[in-house]
C-alpha cells in the first residue's frame, strides 16, 4: 500500500481522485482540491488567492514510484482574489502577464519518501516563460476505507514557497512580499483490488 501511495503523491499538484491500476496515463483536472497561495502585504497582513482552472497528465508506476511523473498546466488567467483590483493587478504585465504568458506549467523530476506519510516532490515550474526548480512538501493527513465501494480514500496537503522575483515579478516589492506560500489540497481514491 505504501508504494502505491508514494507513486500517487504527485497527484498533490492538481487534486483529482483516481483509482490505482497498473502503470498508465491518467488525465487529471481540478475536480477535487485546489491550488491556493498567500503573500504578505506591508509585513502586516496577508492576501490570499487561488487558481480555478488547471489540468494535467499523471503517469503512475506503483511498482517503481520513482518513475511516477506528473505534468500540470494551470490557466494563469483563472487566478482569483477576494477583490477585483487584486485580480486585475495579478493578470497585468507586472505580475503573471497573462496576455503574453497564459499558462503556468509544472513538470516533476523526482519524488522522495522522507517518512511513511511524508514526501518531497521536485520539479520544474515555469511562470512567465521562466523555468525554476520547485520543491514541494507533501503529507498524507488522513486515510480511511469506503467499505461499500472497496476503495481507500487518501487526503493530502502539499505546501511550498517560491520567490516571485525569480520569475520576473518584481513590482511593488516594498508593499508585497517576495515570498509566496503555496498550499494544495487533494483527495485520492485507491482501488483496493488493483492496489492489493
């Protein structure tokens, strides 16, 4: 069971429940979970946002988790914030520049098991045409069975940080922090018959 969970941990970046079968390609989207981010303003309070649209492909190899790969595509124009001016600002040329760079891309390169329920995901993150290495911390926070359907449900939380300046977003540095915190929630359905 642990090897299956390790093979599936890269699902954290997109958030969709899928059954585990033999090695294969899965199409994934934002049906479950979400991508959220937080930045500090003036060092006094935080602003929160999210991306509403993202899709991807996941190659799962339960026997060899290190071969598991994920490719995620995020619609930069789907960025949302509680206030309209914030969304307009983030879509502008000073930030995500969605007119020129409408997509954000994450491609994994490695997954490392740090503890039974704790993983490190490494990959390439491309924003505004700039590609940087991104490391994410993933944790299995809950796992329980669904007796009637013969499945196990695994809930994960993934977190990480990036520097927006490394992707060319240097505007308003005296007001908005350079550090952006990322938090992703997802639920994965493990088919017991296939996983066992």
